[in-house]
């Protein structure tokens, strides 16, 4: 009999559990001693927390790792007996934060290096391109599962492979959010292909916002004529809204256009894209015309905006 079709959530559960089983086995996480040390996996993680946050109270580690305080107390006692951890003095006599001793710091450094080396041995056979892809996918998984632990984002110029991702991410978002069909995807593909084919260094650029290797947004500035640049395809992923990425992308276009000697920037947008329109207005753009169209499978009001530099 054929297996019943799984819901998206059930399928994700199956994949996540399978990954956990494979990763824990290949990294030796099921062994009684972590990475050949004298510590268990839980003890190694507690050591990591102390190393990263010292001086730190045991109760804060228990809260972070969701450990029973009594269980954590026994772990800390073993670390003290080994000479890896000692209790310092806090503002309150009842609070004695944990810090690493010199021997504890040496043990942590050795363990950290071995963990990194074992992970590198696992990843190195993939080669640079597939390792970069793995990093991006792990960053995406982390952003979905652990949004509170996201790192800092950055802006960078486009690289090989970015145009395909820009086209795919934007087409999927606009279809999901606004019901725009393949006409929008075709338009984005035409814009990105033309940008690569006709790229004019010093006069045009595409910037990518990313965090931990995951694309969070993008924008293009292209030459319209000698005095005019066009801002195109501003986009920010839903998970990154409110982080300042959109404003930074719009501002980067303005700064670049001034440096390149343009006198104005123009853009085409739609009335339903309210967040983008607010960004344009705050940068000093003004709407100069509008019209209706149904190029994306449904009626929309489009607008033309201009920023005098």
C-alpha cells in the first residue's frame, strides 16, 4: 500500500528527526564522553555557556538550557572538583557566579578546537560551493526555528548565483502575499537577466542583505539615462521586516547614485506595497503618476516615483 500523503508539518517533523539521528551519529554525540574528553555532552554544553557568558549564575544557565537546577548543581560540582570551574563573588553574597579556571579555559579551548575540526572534516569534502550552500540552508533553518538567536545582517554587492535566488524568492513571496502570477516572475527574471548581461560597473549595482549566509533582501540600481538612475526590485523577507534592512537598501541606492553623478532616481511600484512606499517617502521620493494594469493576473494600481538628488 502507498504511504498516506503527509501534511507539510508532519513531513518537516520526519525530516528534522532524520537529520538529528544522522548528525548525532556522525558527530559522535551518542558516545558517553563528548569528543573524547572526560565530559558528557551536557557537561560540555554547560562548560561552553560558562566560557561564553562568565561570570554567570548557575540559575541563568539552567534557564537557558532548560535544565533541572539540582541536575545542573551536580554538574557544576563535578566541574569544580576537576578544577575547571570556580565560584566568584557577586553583588549579593548568596549569588556566586561561575567562572572558568585557567585549567578550565584550557579544557574548553581544546574541546572547542576538536569540535570545529570534526565539523570541518565532515564539511570539507563538499567543496566551497556546496559548503556555501550548506551554510545558507543552515542559516535559513536557524532563522525559522530559532528567530530569537539571529545574528547581525550585512549588505554586500551581488555575487554569482544571486540573481536566481532573487527571482525565486520574490516571485514566491508576491504570489503568496498578493496572488500575482507568472507574469511577475517573468518580469523579475527579465530584469535580473538584463542586469547581468548589460551590467555597467560604477554606474549600476545590486546589493544583497544577508545574515548567516541567508538572503534577507535585495535592491538594484540601474542606469536609465546619463542623468537618471532607476531603483528596481526592492525586497525584504518577511522574517526581516522591521530590522532596518529596507531603509538601508534604499539609502545605499541614494548614496551610490550621488557618487556616480546621477541627478535623480526614478522607480515603479504599486499601491499595495505600503511598507515600500513609506520607505520611499521617508527618503524624499514623491509620486509623479499612476495607472491601472493587470499584467500580474489581477488589477493593480501602479505608481511612478522620483527622487531629485
